[in-house]
């Protein structure tokens, strides 16, 4: 016996098997993303003032990605229509268009948006004195003014009344100074330059570090460790504790905002050229003012690039966009399979079955598109 | 129909003759990478039975530790000490030691066994056995389908399960050993625990969830799309209904756990703080090096959003099996079939809105607690209806007391005890006292051990003749049944008493720390000698239970080749379609497209005069009342 209804509709349900299957699968996917969206709501509602740093997103890049994903949803329908009209060439044309759109989406996400964030750092300070020293003495009052506008934009994007803003309660030392690390000074006072702005080497100096006296004194050891009381010590001696690995005494830092014009400086785009910054840094460093600053290790309470460990916002951002991007990748692989010669043979053998496959792929693709349409506002706009 | 019955011998060898429309298969495609739902069902079944045994061995080790804290485990201890020779458990003094140090189970080893016992029993044993194994084998047969809707997806589901099982098993042998944070993996503990077992656990869970997703889609699509002509919704056997609802629970409840698992994996691998609040201390005097801002409660919500429907995933296939067997062995229609189906659907829906009754002690507001208490009490109504219908079905039946029917009958009171003792846990004011005590253990084990597992044993004894053409030994089956029934109650009944006395469920010394023996100055609140002495009784029960299962294992394998031949495709004289095929069914199942004319339980219908006492679903013979109805129309 053959399995019935694999290519034609069952009269009483009006579905062929694949369509029933994909709708059930999508129901499950709705629950998966629904749970993550719920987690987003719960974490955001519970977030302390000055920790939900969503104002950093480049909305135009996000909007561009939204547009091409919507466009790809249209082209995949065209591919299906062509098959319905027995137009194989038209099908291939529209299918390729869909793949190219999807691929562009991933390129923007994975080679532009994510890596740029991995080289962008936040510094918070141990005491109010160390913070104000950096903000007013080194960077000057003009910078501080610009910086406070940026905090407002970043942590309170809905721009509530300045005085009622929850940001007013956050101490200066806990407000992050953002920018790029261009170098560090080791224990012998020797200055070192670090990696490119973006590209492969970003992991080499991406790290999250927190001021911790014990942490500073501990020797490098990557295995499980035990405290003096004999109990295991959790999460100490972390692999990304570059301070200890390289024996860093101070970092050389380029604040991303306030020192350059807005077009050039927005480091979230990864557009800063380090050679330039370094060149400027030379005299700035010796003069004591200018584009780069040196922040001593003792003054830093937490240093983190915009990686998942940075904050619950970025954790949510990477998890949601990452899971969505995996769905896009899966869709691309399936669509490429439909463009292989083997699919032509399936089509010739049973055109109805093949057309159904394209319809099902389309349903999945619309779902992926729909998820992004929810992700874009909650991560970039609201 | 008796027409498919062949005289004796070698149905097996002629299988290929029956498989119209299916190509010849090599050994690999037939038995290993098979797309045949029956082979996949058996693969699932064997895998699940292996893990059922493994989960049981883990708990026997724990029971020994509870009865005789810090004494070497007899026989097994020295052997396992050699197996676990490398240092993988923490001894509490900052050193890694073997799980079995000097043949004794370390506290960390006990935690691993506890976490993995729960995980293995729930996700690797009972769900695969009840849902995947029986579902795969029986559902397409019962609805008259040639296979599942998506055979290759079905195979993918099994291999994802296999991969998940492999990861879980391997995690015992990595440095630090398996997960130790309990089967619920509560954060922050599970997020910060320094060994890698928890990470393996999460990866394993993602694979198992993928497997269950693929399986659930397949089951629902199959039941919607592939019902044979005439197999209307209310002609489906109740077992199919139970699988249908179970599949929906898996489809919709598991993804939130997957989301939670992904987030915990991010916490562990990428150092995020989804479940870690600001300023959390794990050890020492400094807060952890994390951003904070997360919510430990988020994990509990997401976990129990799966966790509660999961309870019904464990029990609904069991109720389905019991319904089939009771109807068949009382030779009567099920009482209130439509009522049961309705209850099942209500139960499935309500199971999504009761989850927070696992979390009364998290400090939720009384309004929230009231909501969840109410829904919890409401959900007991359909459960009671199901059980009552099954009891009513026994009324005036002429019951055949064979092994499957005895297991199915024992299921009813055992599940009843489990269900009724759940009510005090559903009210937050009684739960305050009973939470996290042995009372909870006793309650849910009455539901899943003498409940689900008895039903699964019943199913194995019942469908074994369809799979092999031979029966399992009735004598040894009854030994297995009576032994299991007695020992189950010896194990779990005393736990109610221990729970009332306040014994916590998470102590590796069985509560000795809080006993009167070790605290002679404490006059009240310490565990009395009587309560403590129950530990030995329970452990003896557990080891007795183990002995009885050996009978089952031997019986099972012996009967595959040497069991009594059934000489019939329908040895139980059943009405449902799986018995109207050759034995064992060939690839493609039916020799011709079956048509369904009747409901699933047409036993002892006085209107019928076909001379058999039952009316198979595909028997075109009409009952007198059906003829009258047609004449009127």
C-alpha cells in the first residue's frame, strides 16, 4: 500500500500530508519563539535602570534587512506561482532571487552587525571619583554633555521626561563609557597595539571582566578551582580574563561618542579605522587630552564588549537573532536543494508533488519572515 | 477477520510477499535505518527498555546509600569503582574522586544519579516507550494506515533520540561526571555548576526535544490524514485519541523548554545572565563575574510550562493502553467512550494552565496561587472521569485474568492513589508542608511507576503476540505482575509517611543528618527512628523489585523464540484493526486497503449474530440495529 494523500488533498480535511505537517511544525515554532519573546518581556520589565542598552542598534541596517526579507517572501511566492503555471525557468529565476535576498540578510547580520559589536566596549568604574576623573578631567565637559545625551538615547529610547527618567537614579560610575580598545600597557609599562576593528581577530581581545581583588591575585589556571575553604570556586579564572592572561595594567581606549562627528564615529558600525586612531593616540596620550585615554585597571569595575555576556539585552539580542538566523540558514539550504538537478527530476516525475514542496517551503519562509517582523521592532525600535 | 489468518509457521519469512508497493530492502534499511513505523517502534521500545533498566539501576544505588549511608555498595560497588576509576565527582572537600570511592557512593555521585534517574526515566524511558514505541507500532495499524505520514521524518526522529541518549550516557564518563542539578535543572545552580555534565544535559535535551517535535508532527499528521475509509473520529480506538492529545502536548509544551535550554546553554557557554540575578554569589566573598539582571524564576516558569503537560505525556498513552486492554478483556464496550474523549481533550487543554502549582514556594502572590489552585482542582475532574469510566467498564464484564489484563486492572487503583494524593499538593496551604518532601516522591511515583509503567508492561504483554506471533509466558508474567505490585507498594507507600514526617527528598544520607540518632539533644522536629527505619524497608523493596524485573527480562527474550505460538492473527479476539493484519504485519501493513464499518469496541453486542461474540472494525457484517437504521434511511 502506498501512503495516501502525499500529493493530493484528502477530501474531508482539504490538506495534503505535507501541508498538515508544516502547519503543525510551525505551531511548535510559534511556541519556541513565543517562549523567547515572553522571556524578553519578563527580563525587560525586570531590568534595572541603565542596563537595557537597546538604543545602540542601527535602525537603518535593521530596516534594510527587514525590507529584503519581506521582498524574499514575495519572490518565493512568485517561484511557486511559476511552477503552478508550469514555468520552470521562471521558477528558477524567482527561487534564485529568494536565495540571494536571504543570503544578503545573513551577510548583513553575521559579517557586519554582529562582529562590529564584538569590538565595541563598555567600561564602568570602581568609584565615583575614578569615573568623574575620566569623564570631566580627561575628556572634558563638552564630551560629558554629549555622553549624557547618548545615555539617554541608549537606555531610555522612548525619551521620557529627563528628571523622571529612571536613568537619573543611576550613579556616574555605573554609566558605561563606550568605545574601542586600541591597546594596552603591560606591567613593564610597555605599550601594545591590539587587533583589527572587525573581522576574524575579534575574539582575540573580546572579553568581559569584572573588578575582583581575588581575581587579580589568582594565578592563571583554567581547570576547576577551589577556594581556601576547599569548596569549588565558580566562574573564576575565566578564559576571557585577558587582564590576567596578558598581565595588563591599563587599557588604551577610544571613546566612540562625543569626540568625532557622528558619521565617522559610530563604532557600532565598525567603521573606525584603527590606524588613524592610533596615529591620533600618539600625541593625545602624551598631551593628556584628545582622542584616546588610558584607563588604569584599578579604576575599572567592569569591562565588556557587546558580546552576549555584556547584559541581558545583548544576551536576548544574540539568542533571538541567532536562532532566527539559523532558521534563515536552514531555509537557504532547502531552497538550494530545490535548485539542484535532482529536483528537476522530481519535478518531471511528479510536478504536483514538487510544487507542493515549494509551497511548504514558502510557508516556512513566511514564518521566518514573520518572526523577523516581530524581532525588528522589539530589538531595534521600541 | 479470520481470512488473514494463516496456518502456523513462518509468517516472518513471507513478509516480502505481502509488501506490495515496497521495494526489497537490505539488512540496513530494514532493521537499522528503517523507515517502517513498526521497526522504528521496536527500536524505540528496545532503547527505552534499556534506559528504563539503567534508570532503575541508578535508583538502586541511591536507595542503598539512603538505607546504609557511607557503606560500600555490595557486589556492584567494587565493579563500578573500576569502571569509574578516573576522578569525576566532587567530594565536598575540594577534591575530585571516583563516584564510587572505596565502593561507597559519594554525595556528588548521589546527586548525579538523582538528576540522571529523573531525566532518564522521564525523557529516555517512559515517553519513548509509551508515546514513541507503542505509538509508532500501534497507531498506524489501528487507523488502517500503511505507515506513518512521513516515514523518513520518523526515522530522523528516532536517530535524534538516539543521539540525545548517546550524549546523556556519555556525560557519565566525562571529567566531573553527569548533570547534578536535578532533572529540573533549576538555575542559578545549573547555570553556575562548574562541571560540564550540565552542558551535556542541555545538548542532550535539545536533541531529545527535536526528536519529540518530529515525532509529534508525524503522529498528528498521520492521525488527521491517514485514517482508513470509514475510520471517523469517533470510530478511532481510545488509544489513538490518547496519542493524538499526547502529540499535541509534546508539540506545544516542549518548545518552551527548548527555549529555556538554549538560554541556559548561553548562560553556561557564553556567560550570559538569563537566569542569574544581579550580585549573585556562588561561592567565596565576591559576587560572580556576570552582568546579572536575569531571573531564576524565568527558568522555573519555562521548565514547568513543559513540566506539567509532560506529566500527561507520561500518563495519557498509559491510559490509552489500559482502555484497549480492559475493553478487550472484559469483552464489553468501554463505558462512556465519548465522555472519555471529551475528558481527554479538556485534560490536554487544562494541562497548559496549571504549571505554577509546582512553584507555590517561590513567593508568588496569593492571587496567582489562587488561579493555579483553581485550575489544578478543575483538571482533576477530567482525570477522575477517565478513571471512573474505566472502573464502570468492569461492571458486569466477564473479565479474563491474563497478564496484560492484570497489569491494566492494577493500574486503576494505583493511578487512583497517585491522583488522589496529588490533591494536597495542589493546594498551596498544604503544599507548604509537603513541598520537596518524600510525600511528593511517593505521589508522582504512584502515577508514573505503578501507573504508567504497569500500563506499559500491560501493553508489552498485550501486543507482543502481534509483533512476534508468540505469547509471553503467562505463568512468569503473573509472577512478574504480583511481584511488581507488592514491591511497588512496599517501596512507595512508606514514603508518604516519611514525607508527612518532614523528610526532605534531596539528602544523600537518607535524612540521617536530621535523625534523632544523630541529634540526641533535639526533642522535636528530628526524624524518629521509626521514620528512619522505613529507609531499609524501602531499599529492600527496591531490590526485590529488581529481582522481579529479571523474570520479565528473561521471559521477554525467551518468548521471542520459544513462546507459545498464537496460531492466529487475532489471539485476543480483539476488534481493532491492528489485529486484522498478518502477523507480524508486513511493510505496508495491510494486504488491501481496510475499510471501517464500526466503532472500536463492539464486544458482546446482542444485535450481532456473526458467531464470534465480537465485531471487528473492518467486518462488513451489520448489527441488527445498524440494518434497521439503514432501512429507515
